[in-house]
C-alpha cells in the first residue's frame, strides 16, 4: 500500500467516523480486505470489528455482502451507516414488499456499497437471481458473527452450511478475473471452530488475526443455586445492590423473558422482555429505551446484544447457564465497553439436579433434540437420490434441510452449488456418537468452566486457543482468584 492509498484510508476513517487513529489491528485487517485476500478475524466484542469491513466496502467499487445472523443486528448497523449518509441497505423476511423491491433495484443499478442479509435471504431465489447478474459487481463476502455457523449450522440454521459454495457459484456468472474475497469475523472461535469455518467457507489461505478475548475490567462470578426460588432471589439481590445501574439479564426462552420481566415490573423496576418473537418496531423501542436509560435493564434471549453498542453496561446476569462457552463469552462481552468495571454473574443449579433441576432438564432436552435430528438424518440418507435439490428434500421430508446439513458435516454429501447436493461414495450411516460428539464436547466444556477451580479467565484463554497467554495466568478478579482458590 503506497502513501497515497494510506492517506485516503485515514482520511475516510476520520471523515466518516471521526476517529483520529485505528485500534490494533484494524488497519492491518482493512489493508488485507482491500487487497482482496481472504481473512479470519477473531476479535473481542467491542473491539471495533464492524469498521474493519465497512471502511473497505466504502472505498471499493461494487457491493460487499454482509451475512449476519439476526435482524436486530442488521437493522442497527444499517441505521448507523445511513445516519452517516452511506450507501447501505438490508434485506430480510420481515421487510415490506416495496422496500425489498427498492433494495433489489438498487443492487441492479449499482447504488449500494453494503448489503446486509441473512444466509436464508442470500439463498432465496429473487435475491440470488439479482446478485448473479453479470453486471452486478460484488467485491466481498463478509460473514459477521461467524460462530453462528458452528453453533447453528447443523441444528438450527442449515443455510450456513451452504455458504461455502456462494463464492465459486457467483464467480461462474461474473466476468473473468473477478475477485470476491471472504472475510470472517467473530469474537469467539477456538482452534476447532476456526478449522470448521475455514473448511466450510472454502477460505483460500486466509490471513488470520487472533486477538485475546481477555478484558481486565470484566469480573466473572459463578454462583450455585439450590432452589428455583433461590435463583430469583439471588438475581434480585444482585440487581438491587447495584441501585439504578443498567444491565442485561439473559434467559433461554421467550416465556422466561416475559415472566421475569413482568415480575421485576411488579417490584417497581423499569425493565422489558426482549426476544425474537417481538416485531421490529417493538424491538427498536426496547433497544432505544435501554440505550437512553429509560429502561434500566432488558430481560432477554440471545437475540439481544449483537451489534447494539452501549459503552456503559456495568453488569450482566445469566439467569440460566448458557449452552456453549462461545455463547457465554459473546454475552459477557456486552458489558464494560467503556473500560470500567463490570460484574458478570451466572447462576447455576446445584450439582445433583434434585433440588434445582432447570439446568439438567435443559441439557437433557437438547440431547433429545439432537438425537431426533441425527435419527432423521440417517433415515433420509437411505431415501434421497444420489444427487438432487435441497429445497425438494426439505419439502419432501420434515426437517430435510437440517438432515442434509448434518450429512454434509459428516462427510456423506457435498454441495455442488448453494441449492444442490451430491452424495459421496460409501453407504454407511452417520454414527450418532460421532455426529453428536461436537455438541457433547461443547456442553462438557461449559460444565467444566462452571466447575473449574482455576482462574476463570485462564480457562477461557486456554479454551479459545490462547494457550501461551493462559500459561500461569491469574486475572486476580474473578470469583476463583478473589477466593484464593488456586
């Protein structure tokens, strides 16, 4: 990169966002993306990752596709970009028809620089048809919150498993020498997750940027609860002790969100339930009230938080145990972005599960769900033709698209493009034990973290591949360190 290019980047950064200088390693990532190289970026929540792909998109010709998991995340980022008069748009299933039409027309006319959409929307026929037009110039594909590919791709959002064919299929309809770089961003990906992401997305010699997740202002605590009533009481005591400070309470289900929010409201707290079942208007109102402080805290599912930037969040409570360590680290990362102390409390059932069975019941429920999906995959494998259409299998068999994603993960079939599959040689059925091994490992890892006696940040660093940094590490401020536990 010559001096003139460097100057242009810095000037654009200063003009659009008003910052004088980049944070490490933003500049190196931006330079990588501008050179059309693939990249894998693991950067802590609040580290400024959005700028790393937004700025290159604005400085290049054509459009950058940003694949994002949640509508709320897309809406917040596009809103911020439009407030800066930048050419950004989004597409999702809840948009009115006229807005979808306007955005599709803007793609065809080359009026956009950033287009946010979910994996499912990207692979929907009208959108795919427009993006596949030879005259639509696409310079990059960004996968934001890429841990969702690993967590959800086999059991919840099967479209994630087909994203690896997007680039090579789009290139078939584009002029020769067209380059479409793929950049992957996440706050949480251990070495195994990085391998899955790289293989699934067919990344080509990606530059890798791995930034330690450790944040010295986050004080982590796990508290064992012996009864369901005690769970609510301890949460109440924790929040009451923080007077009128704002925060977040994470729960598993919509029902929990609504019931607990109603309970706090009856106690005089300014709170609200937030989950994916709310309308876009309802979600925006809750987010706005929370950001302004009108609402003290939200009782929310994992749908809340991604892309919502509030610097002063002094506490986070996990009312129930997160399913995976990556989910936990994502959600604690919503706190303390201003660098000031933030307290993180996770409430867990007593070890036997006899007196407080919530966590045990959830683990058993998930295991049953996974087992059902694996059983369906085995049945479908025996019935589907050697090659065919994903959509047709999905219509013919309940849960067919998920089964195909599981078979792909097990090496039983490959995607020829985002919409078609081809079975691989060999007729043996996927092993339930083999296919469930990863989910079991994630659950065990979460359980180990909850029960560890070592420094909690040391455990997290080691789990996410920062073994050198973890060696002999003691944060001095998690519950284990402050209790004097070695």
